[in-house]
C-alpha cells in the first residue's frame, strides 16, 4: 500500500481540508498520514461568523526531525490550504521525508470566485508559487491559476467569467512555466450547461466535462483534490483521476441536503468511490 502525507489545515468543523482528505484518500485504498500546520474552529468562508486559529508553524520542524530520525518517508505529498509561514517547513519536509521518486500533488487552495479567501494578503499568491514549483500535479481552480500567473482573477474566475479555449491554454502554459509537470485546471466552462477540467502534461491539453450543478457548494475543491490524489496513487492516469474526482464531486453535491450550507455530503458517496477503484 502506498503512503501519502497530506499537509493542510485541520478545520474542526466544515467538511474541508484534512477532514475531507483523510477519509477520501483512505477510501481510495491509500494510507493517509496527516500534518495540519494550523487548527481552526471551522473554515473561513462566508456563513461562519468567525474562527479561531492555532498556528502550528513551530511544530513542523520538530515533527520533521522525528520523522528523519526514524526514517519515516512518504510515496507522495498532497498539500492544500496553508499559510505563508508554513511554506518553507513544508518544502523541507518534502525533501527530507521523500521516498525515491515521491510525487508532489499541490492544490494551491487560496482563492475562488475571482478573489482570495479571507485572511490572505494580496501578495500571498507569489508565496504559494514557491510551493508550486516542482509539483508533479498542480490542481488550481481558475481564480488560483490566474493569481499564480499574474492574470486577472476576476476575468478568469468570477461567476460570470467564461474564458475561451485560447485563454485557458495560455494560463496552462504559464502554470507549466512555474515549474509544474502536470496541470489539472478546474472550473473550466465553455457554455452554460457544463463545467469541467483541463488536464495538461505540457504537450497535450485534454478536457473533461460534467453537467453543471448551479448550486454554489463549499469544499468541492478539497473533495476533488483528495480523490485525485488517491486515484493517482492507485495508478490512474492524470486524466482518469481527474474524471473520477469530478464525478465524485458531482455526486457529492447531489447527495447534499438543500439546507446544508458549509460543505458537501461526500460521506454518502464513499461507497461508489471504493467501488470505482476496486
Ligand atoms: O476548502 C478550502 C479551505 C480550506 N481551509 C480553510 C478554508 C478554506 C476555504 O475557505 O477557509 C480554513
């Protein structure tokens, strides 16, 4: 069994980051170790009125040295929502605790709908870009992709934005120039009805679309990235992993009760994920 380390916050309530990654990566049949660089009472998206934030930056080198002492290494790293102070310690852990050939899956979780999440400074994307360099798979949404490449996040990522194929492919080339091997861009849409991903290995861009669900759901990026990471470690191609992840996201949105506002009910679709990877 492959062993993956996910590094992203622990939001105690909210169905995002670590509380999504641990069950979904495990359901894929991949061992999931966790390293939360911060603990929050809940996520920071609108709906919650506030949040507590316990920063664990100073713990990261201590954890790393214990792992190095004991020869604990990982086949893959999957990072999500992190803050500026976490980036150098994470880069160090990904160097010192890697099995030979370990892969890096980076979700630059910092923005959506044309804007940075609350709490991030305007220059944060340039810090996140340092974490993206050397990624085997980079999983931005359109807003994050624009912010990482100096493009206009509103033009690409706001609700009404519908960039053309040539714009999408320019964005993807710029993401490869950051030092990324494979780009999996989410939130791509060329018409009203569909929403999908563009998957690029630097030579060819392939698109996959599902029916758009008009509901505005939170935490879907984390569901997508977690299933993608698990499926990659189970030997799927980037395109097949992205297509499976998108199907699971759609099913999770559909399974979510109408009055459930802070996340999606991914728990209900775990059986179909397990079956898909059997
Ligand atoms: O789902 C991304 C995410 C993760 N962690 C925290 C968040 C968000 C999005 O808002 O606030 C703490």
